[in-house]
C-alpha cells in the first residue's frame, strides 16, 4: 500500500523528469552546435529509461517505508503530496426524527463506504458513521478526524446526510482525499426516495422507493427497491436486483449485472460485460468492450457490443443484436412473435427456436457455411452463401447476417 500511495502522490514527477531531460538536452544541443561539438540526441529509449528508474525507486522506497512516516513536500506554500501513515478513528451516531412530509433523503460522502438499509423506526433516520483521519503524524491524524463532520438536516420534504472533509487541501489538491474518510450506515423508514452521491468508495442501497446513485470509484449494489433505479458509475462493478420499477445504469469501466426487475432496463458500459436476467420489460444493453448476456427478457431486446459475444435466452418479442467482433447465440423456448435482426462482422451466429414459429427467414454469410434443419433455398456465389425459408407459411422476419463466420439455424 505504501508503494501505491507513493505512485498516487508523486506521479507528476514522471512527466516533470522527462521535461527536465528534454530541456537539458535542448540546451546542450544548442551549445554543441555553436561550439561545433556533437551531443547525443533524445531518444524514446532514453525517456523509457528515466521513467523506469523513477518507478523502481518509488517502488523500493514504498517497500522500505513500512510504518515510518513519509512527509510530503511544499512548493511556494502549496502541499504537493503526503503519505498518510498515521490514522485516528472515531464513531459518530445520530438519530434524525422526521415527519410525514419528508419524501426523500440525499446522502453525500466524498470518501468512504455508504450502506443504506431499512430502519426499525417509521419516523427516524439513523446514521452510524466511522470516521478515519489520516496524517503524517498522529497529531495531524487526530486533527483531521475531529475536523471531519457528519451532519443531518431536514428542509421541507428533503432530509440530508452530509459528510464534510477537512479544508486543508487548498492549492493543487492532489491529496484532497487523503486527509479523511467516512464509512456510513444509514437506516431509513420505508417509502423514501434515496439519492447517494459518493466519489471514492463502495455503495450499497437495500431499501427505498426510487433510487438514484452517482458514484465515481467503487462497487455499487442496489436491491430491494420499490420504484425506479438510476446508477451512474465510473469505475467499479454495478449490480442491481429485486426491483419493482425500471432500471437505468451507465458504467464507464466495469461490469453491469441486473436481475429480477419488473420494469424496463437500460444498461451501458464502455469497458465491461453486461448481464441482464429475468426482466419484466424491454431490455437495452450496450457495451463497447465486453460480452452481453440477456436471459428471460419480458419484452423487446436490443443488444450491442463492439468487441464481445452476445447471448440471448428465451426471448419473447423483437430482438436486435449487433456485434462487430464476436458470436451471436440466440435460443428460445417460446414461438417467435417478433422480428429478429442479428448481425456480426466477425463471428458465428447460432439460432434455435420452436418449429411452431411462423417466420420468414433470410440468412447470409460472406465467409462461412450455413447449417440448418429447415427446408428452404440455399444460394452460393463464390464465398458467399445465403438461405431463405418460410416456416409454417412465413410470418415475422428473421434476418441473420455475418461477414466472417458460419450460421447454425435450428427449429426444434
């Protein structure tokens, strides 16, 4: 952990060292040109060497520090960084009595875990906070722990739980979140809307009507909510389950898992798999880098990914599935009643549905074979193959296209 702290605090030294070397070499080159001498030019290998040396030194220092304090340094009175090796903890417990007019609660915590659960009393919000102060000395750690405040207020229909960190991070603010952290456990009466804003830490919400979570770094878990849920996360896995309403999840870096939701689902990730199971409404699942798995959706399905496979099980309505690099596997025990549009550029497409379905099928591949137990017309032209069929007289359209891969089409 000391090595990680050192990297986090002193990473600006890496580009600074490279910049100093570039300037030094530029000055030497200019002097050498005027004096007729030569100087070794700057090469990428030289820059890599400088970075490697700094990384190794930081790693060694971090490994050797152990429990010894490592002070940060200041530039013109501005703190650039510090390794916090001394800690002080205290507990803060508060009970906030609320009236029937309160309909929502907002929880704001810059650093630390947030857990929201069902409370025992119908007219109280309970807050159990574990405050941890950090510092290069025990005195500084104690001071930061005492300066960290947890406040509860009620304004009209809104109750608020707010964590305020010490204000000793002016200037560059590189170590803004090193001074203190707070782990919150908040107990709520039933029927309140819940909003959580956190920056660094895990978030778990296990109660509430409508739930709205805005988190930056940390795992997010939501379950047992009575309304709609909205989750916006930057780094960390998101899990939402057992909800009575719709779910919207946007996750920049991390997997998304949604299950047992009665409403519609919209799930997006830039880097991570998306999995949606047992949803009563329609499903829209998108990721740029990762697989998509959708099982037992209630209504229409849209699944898209740039790099990854798509799996859809027991679809009951329309399905649109598209991937640039990956296979598409669709199997359902329900007769096809909505159009299928399945497309991939690099990957096989495997489709299986009941033979009682009334569908008009068109499948084609540029480089691959088409295998099917259905009767129909197979056309071949150089490397391209296509298949057309009207099962049970035809009906809804099933379109299957792949540029590089085979097609396996089965009616059971």
